[in-house]
């Protein structure tokens, strides 16, 4: 593989996924981890918490997800179906906020 190709890590430690792996095909805890490192999501989380000009760190974004989903660890998203549904709703809100999808009416 050349140095220009992106490398994605799959759910199993050490395995390399193809660059075409879809974000939505990743396990939910991994999706949450990726979102926490996204500056747009960090800003979204700050805005949702009442800091319109703010920017959260990745740790604060992770805490935001845990609070919204009512879990103690993002790993819980893999086994707690209610928390996973909350995460999906949060991700939909984020996608609408970024303009990726139309806002619900």
C-alpha cells in the first residue's frame, strides 16, 4: 500500500480495512470515537451544551455522547440498544446541523 492511501482500522485490533469502508458500516462505538475527534462534532456538542462560540475537546465530546446516551462508556453502545438508538438520533441531529441531511420538520 502506498503512503497516500488512507488506512482504516476495523473493529478487530490490528486488522486493516479497505479505504472504501463506509462510516455507517463501522461498529457504533467506533463511530462514536470517530465523531469525538471531529472538530465539527466538537463544536456541535459545545453549541448543544449552551456554548455557541465554543469548541469542545475530544474528551468533552466523548462525555457529551455518554451523557446524551446515558452510558458510562462508549463500548456500551454495542450492547445497549436504547443507548444505540439515542446515539443514532444524536448522529441524525448532527448530520442535519452540518447540512449533510435535511433538518426534520
